């Protein structure tokens, strides 16, 4: 099949406020997100808590219904799956954020993986052999297959979650925070494992993470979400090589890599952007927008426009980011 | 000057599947006023257990079984030896209900806990009391120190604390119950609750875990500001090496319940300073790899803890002696001690 594996256009999703009989306006989580992914890409999706990363990942896999827009993955219209849902599940899988909740505590690992293999896997090969191959693929000692998830370490649980997602030999996998909350040395091992799996299989992988270190280690391309909007789409080499152009991307990078320098100066609080208007959603936190006047930051919302090879940014004044 | 918290030869146990498991093995550390202290280690190293058990937050379960703990100069375990008889060994045995010991610790610390000593828990989303909105929780924390506070003065102080932990939309947050807070918000509320009584010692358990990069820097700034402006001392429990480097003056590295390296943060956490315990070196290598990338460092997986050095199953330099018995701390430089005979004799 030609064309991109994943195509997203104008994706919008909002949530009703929580609570019984709660009225009021819905909270937008995604506001017009659009991008395409090729068949073997390894993409990092970054942004702060609440930026819409997880919601976007769930929409891509049809796990959350969205309000507007289209999502096409591996030839399926994700919002109109109907009876094709099982066939779609074979192609697209999720590694969930919380492996404590995602693995059934009442079943042994062998049973959990065996079920995924039986439902979706290869029918010609015995299930037991496929399960053991999966364990080898994620470097889980075969002896651990007979444990219950509760007896596994955090790193082992993540390996099982990956194995379960890979059981169907999918072409598209979304991994939601696969290394959050585990020890850095184990994170390094897991990221190396993910890289090897991606290299060995024809797979497009989206890595959702608030940890830029993890994204830097793996991703070839970086998508930056800010309050439900894609504000930058950049090759990883440019993004981490000093050519991140959106001021928000720069704030993320600075927070991750220059914490000592930031702490040396005054640290301001997070200011919530004003209500819905047509201006740039980031302008209240942006150093560029408040500088010299004349820029349309307050009146016109910047579109995600090309600014370099394979590089798009939603900022009126991105050229100012070019200077070191 | 007496240390705020002094721990000597502390042994602690937890009930596991196959009987008692020793979680702390003769752990020792000393937190001095004005010198914030970081307890560094990976999950399962016993760092959270140590802090909780010292403050009597582990009541009713097997907990501390031997050693001494002084909190603000009070020996909280004094005279409790008669309650329990501990038989060390590969499969430790405890003679009596250890829970009584822990409950006694909790009673002795009750006058200072929540005022002089506060705790910001590891998992605030579940640790915050679910029945009260944020305004009431924070109000109670402030009243613990200043019972006469009420009305507008109290409300103003509550709002000011939420702003200090970088909360926006303070009015809305005040009315929320803990389960309605997001992870990052709960973390900040828990921190405000721990800071508000103006403690001398704040035990912060993984305050930066699970936060995004921008929020993490703000929380680090808040903690650092509190240390500077309130004169409090921090006991930081973390696996975030950079946070330890930014906030603490002294560090102890905990591996499998034993302190394997201790000393000034500027020495212990500087990758260029040798000698180092191989376990510390591994933690630092992982941190460096996340910052700079490059070839993947050799990072052996956690193995079972034997009788010897807790790192011996993973250590490329381990000898038969390391596996047989746990090495003691030896001086590498003034104030800097390392428990590895291969590195420091």
C-alpha cells in the first residue's frame, strides 16, 4: 500500500467536565491536530501534563471517540471501525501508561500473552512457542512467564506490556509513557530494547513521554503538543541539535537540560492563558510575544507552517528562534 | 549541634511471601540542620521504608527491629528493646509483635510530627485525605502550627501557599477534593501541606517523580526557596540524581538496604570524582546517558539480594569476598566513605 501509514486531519476532542449533573463548557483536549506518519517512523510525542498527549494516542487507536476530524491508520477509518475493530487491533496496538492496571492480576504472564496470541496471532504455530518467542523478543526470562503480574518488577511489567502489544505483529504501536516511574538504569535498558524491536520489525512507533531524555534516546522525529495543539513537528536531530524553533519547545528543552541555570534566576509561576481568543495560545508564557510590539501574536493564531526540511512550527516569530 | 535526624545500625523487616525479608541492614545516616540530605537509590533499595519507619509511619506491620533513631534529639527507640528480639541471619526471625514497637514510635513522635517534622508523601494522589477539599486540608496544616489563625487571615495564607507551589486558578483548586486533582496538582498540594506548618525537617519522598520537565523545575525551585527562606532542612528521597545535586549538601546512596556510599553531594554525585561505589557509578552513568545520549552504558539488571554486598550480583568487579559478606564503609576522603573493598581499602 502506498501513502502514509497514519494520516490525521483536523482532529478535535473535548471532554465534559467531571461530576454529577455538571454543566458548563466542555474542556477541549485536542484542537485541530494534523500530521502524517510513514511506515517505519519512530516518533516522540512530547508536551507537559494536560497537553493532550494521551488523548491523542488513544484517538489514533480508536480507543477514544473524537468530535471532529479524520484519523486513518493502516487503511482503516478509525472513527468508523464497526466490525473491522478486531482486524484493526491486529494492525495497531497500545502499550498503556500504567502496567499495574493494564495487566490482569488474576492471570499468569503466560496466560495473558497466550490470550493475545490466540485471538490475534499466527494460527499455524503453537501458542506456547509464540509466547516464548515474545518473551525472548522483550528479553523477559522465560521463567518469569509463570509469575503473576503482581510479582514482577516495574521493568518486567513494562516488558510484558510491550510483549502483549507486539503479539499481533502490529504495524503501528503507541507506547504511552513506557518508562515513566521506573529507575533510570532500568529505563536505559528498556529504551535500548524498544530501539532494537523497532529496528527488527516493520513498525511505526509513537513514543508518548514527558521525559525528553527518553525521546532524545530513541525518536527520529518529535511532535510537540501544547494545550491540545501541535506547535512543532521537527526532525529529532534538529530539535535536540539547537534548532527547536517554537518558544514552548525551547522552554521544555531548557527545563530538561538547564535546570541549574534556571534555578539560579527567578522562577515564575505558570500563568494560565486567557479565555478562548484568536491569538497564539502560548503568548502569555512567551518571551518573544511580549518583546517588541507589532507582532500579530495577540490577534492571529499561528498555523503550523513549514520552516525547514521536514520541519513545521506554529509561531509568528519563529525566525527569532534561529539565532543562538 | 545535635542532628535533626540521626539513624544508627538500623535494621528493618517487611513481611514477604516467604516469611520476613530484611529491607534495611545496619543503615546509618545523620541529617544536620542547614545541610539538606539526599537519600539516593533505586526502587526496592529501602529508602522510602527508612524514612517512613523512622517517623513511625509504618504502624502495625513488621518494621524496625533493631538500631537507634534520634529525631530532633529525642531517641525514639529508647527502652523499646524489650518489646522485640531479633535474630539476624539469612532468614531473619523476630520474636514478638513488631507492630507494637512502631506504634510506640508513632506515639513518641506525635508532638512534633506535622509541625516540626513534616512529610511530603511519595504518592500524594492516594496519600491525601479524601474527605476534605484542598482549602480545608491546607487550613488544618496551617492551624497545626498557629491554632488562633482563622477567617480571612487563614484564607489569605492558604491562597498564598497555593501560589507558592505554582498553582494557577487558585480559587478553583481550593474547592477541589484530592481525587479531582491531576497528578502534578496533587504533588504540589502535598508539598504545600508539608511546607505550610513551617517545619524544621521536611521529608520529601520522590517530589519530582512523574512531573513534566517544566513543573519539575518549578517544584525544585519551590523546595530550594523553602530551604533558603524558611530555614528548613530537607531529607530528599529520590532517584533523580540531578535533583539531589541541586538541593542537597550531603548524600547517602542506599543499595539493598545498606548505605554503600556517603559524603558531600559535590563529591559523591560528581562523575569525575573517584573512587566511587560501582552502584553509584551506575546511577550516574544512567543519568549522563539521558542527558547526552551516546553508547548505552552497561547497566546490569537487579538480581536477588544475597548475604554480601547488595550490588554483587550485578557488579562486574565482584569477587567471592563481595558475595560472602557485606563490606563496611571505608574512608575515601575526609567525609566521603565508600563500601567497596575493590575501590577503597
